[in-house]
């Protein structure tokens, strides 16, 4: 078995390309051409349910623990909604900031609720006070 693996190594090496000497030049994209595929790493699955950590920061009491409907009632419809497995990310925006709210189920097969919040300025992406952002985005 080991010898057959060693025999295959030179064949695998022949499958790679060697760049020409000189400075590396990025490929030129053509209009309408699809971007090159990105490497996707799949996280290993876990056995059983793992409860998420829940953020405990003053000023976020009305957000942490809320479900998607309650958050939409508080901030209006999200600008972005991304679902990954049983988790969800909602993004709310305003002139003052961008608020990302991460929702995870607190029990197996439970409804996702807000467990973590991140806030930044839309202009440059710098972090801002989460509670101040929540206050600024409330309707």
C-alpha cells in the first residue's frame, strides 16, 4: 500500500503548473465571465446539540433573546437575511450604523433567537458601541 502511494506522488506533481519566472500577474477578468471558484471548507459536523453562548451587554436587553419577528418590529425589515443551517444573520442599517444580529436556537430544533450583536459604521467599517447603534436604529 505504501509503495503504491509513493508511486502516485510524481503523477500528482505532474498535475500542477509551474508559474513562469518574473512578477506574478493576476488573471484578467473578461466582462460577463464568472469569477473563479472560491475554496469552500465545510465545518465538521458535531454530534448532538450545542447551546450557543449568549451575549450579556448592557443596553442590548431588548435585542438579545428576541426572535426574527420581534427584531423586525423593533428595527423594520432587515437589509440582509442569511441562513446557515439552523442559524441566521440579520443585518439592519441606518445612517448611524450597521447592526448585525446573529440568531441561534437555544434548544434542539428551537426557534433561533438573537444571541450576539455586532455594530459598525457604514462609512468605514469601524466598530461602534452596540447599544448606541441599537438605540439609533430603533423605530
